[in-house]
C-alpha cells in the first residue's frame, strides 16, 4: 500500500551535508518519510522504485541527475530553485 505521507528524497555526496539537510527537514516536517542517496545511481534507483514528492539535490549532482532523468525519458516535471551566492 502506498504511503500517504509525503516522501522527500535527499541527494548529496557529502555525508555531513546529507545529515544537515535531513535534520532540517526532520525539524520542519517530522511526519514526512525521508529517503537518502549518496550518489546518482542510488538516487535513480529510488526515483524508479517509488513516487517522490520532493527531491532536495545538492549542486554537485543536480545537473547529472537532470541529464540522467532526461535520457531515461522520465517525463516528470522538474522544478529547480537555485540559491544565489
């Protein structure tokens, strides 16, 4: 049975960054289901295996993930918000 809770996917190669994002989301939305991926292959496997409501993707993998999804013909909307330095 599919989960009724929103599912957030956190993708970052650096464990400290992944943990910081996880802790932030947990504080704001503790009822959400959290999934983590340390690399592109794991992120793609999770995306293929289940619906993802929100993906928080670090800058170092964002373009590679977008390109991989485009090659796979994922056909999903991909909204990107970039933070200016």
